């Protein structure tokens, strides 16, 4: 069975940007519930857990047709949260030289990148995620709804902003713009830097 990934920080280390209660609910309740439902669906299909989570979308046709939509939804709930939690940190790492060159090639400079990232996040209607992805060597910022995830489109996810209300509503209520601004203060490129070097 797939296991819940541990965070690289404690629940209180992202304060004041994200409080420990919100982060605890988010990781240990919301994501854990997606994982539980995913494992149950996969076991129902006699799945032997041979693939990584990231490989599963490419093999969705191996599962019962009636379960595919639910598998993808709950799989997305696990994957998207994994990437989101790796995109923020109290000890944020800046873009590497290689990552910065990709940012410049795609957005002209880091300031434009941050501006476009925020604009894209603000434009998402309803629940979903704003992603920085790598697509054939070029960076793109995209919005995905509900628990859709980049692996469904052969894109490589680098950073994610969770825009489901449970990610911010306790602290920010309907002030999504302030949540996004504060999240950018703890945006961590460590995982993204490692991915692009593979």
C-alpha cells in the first residue's frame, strides 16, 4: 500500500503564513483521507502496487472502468498535496542557476515569473491548483481543477499552489490574494531544483 509522505517540517514551522491547525488538518486529515480511499480502490482492483504514484495515470486502463474516475481523483489528491507540501518551507531554497536560466528563458526574469504565478492563481475559479510545470524543456504555469494533476498530461510538476479553500480559509477567509502573497514568502525551490537536474 502507498504510505503518507512525511513533511520536511513540523506543523508549526510555517507560522505565521500557515498555522499549525490548518497544516495539521491538511496533511493528516485531508491528504490522509485521499490516500486511504486510493488504497481501498486499488485493493478492490487486486492491484499489486507495482507502480509509483506518478506512474499510475499511465496505467489507469488496467483498472475497472467503473473505478477509474475515483482512482484518478484520489490519486490526484495524494500527488497534488505531496508537491504542494514540497513547494513551501520555513527554510526556503532559491532557484538554482539552472532553474533561474529556465525562468529567464520562459518569463524574462524572476519578478515576471512571480507576477504571472500570482495572476494565474488568482484567475482559478473554484477548487484546484496552480502549477509550475516543465513541458519539453520549457517552463509553463497552468491551472488544474479539483484533483487533476500534471502527470495526466505528461507534464513534470515542479511547484504547486493549493487553492482549495481548506488550504487557507481558517487564516485568510475569502482573502485568497493575501494567502497567495504570503505563500510566495515561503516558496521553496529545493524539490524543483532537484527534479530539473535528473
